[in-house]
């Protein structure tokens, strides 16, 4: 079996300018990484919100909504420098989904052949909600 270079990403965070904004630990990624490493894969965990904590981009000035984290160019540089075979993005909450989709787009701009996998609580809940709405379960 081919050994892969796996980039596990915690995406930028959508928050409130004047509110309390917290970054959750990337527990899922911290659990997955050693399993992949024991199987011989090279793994990097990258938290774009934490790395770009002081970077705030206003999304909606009327409602004080900001995106916290690294720019697309900085994210692209991390992806390009690590040169992963696979990118996994952790989406714990709905306020991370927009950034997760953006990371997938940035990844595809860096290399269209890199598979991007979204996972985490929000993704799992969305699939269950979809299955219920379609009467699949």
C-alpha cells in the first residue's frame, strides 16, 4: 500500500467582531493523526484559524461578522509546501462550513488532483438530516 502525505486542516472561523470567539481543539484530527502515522503515512495538522488568529476579514459589517484566520494565499502556501496526497478538513460546527468549502477550492487551485475529504460533527449531522429528509433512514 502506498504511504500518503495527509494534511489535516481545522478551517478559518466565522465569528462576531465584539463577541467571544473561541477556537475548539482539533480533537478529531489529534485522534486520527497518530492512527495514520502508525500506518506509515506522513501527517501534518494545520489550524488556519489559530495560525491566522490576528487576521480578521469583515464579512458583514452590519452584523459584526468576521472571518478569523489565514488568507487564501497563506493557506495555498501551506498546501503547496506540504504537497499532500490527501487533504482532510474538520468541520465541527456550521460556522466552519464556509471556510471548509473555501479550503477545498484553494486545494484544487494548488493541485486539482488532491482529494479533499470533509468530516466532523457538522458533516455527519448534515448527512443524517439529509437522509431523514429523503426518507432514506
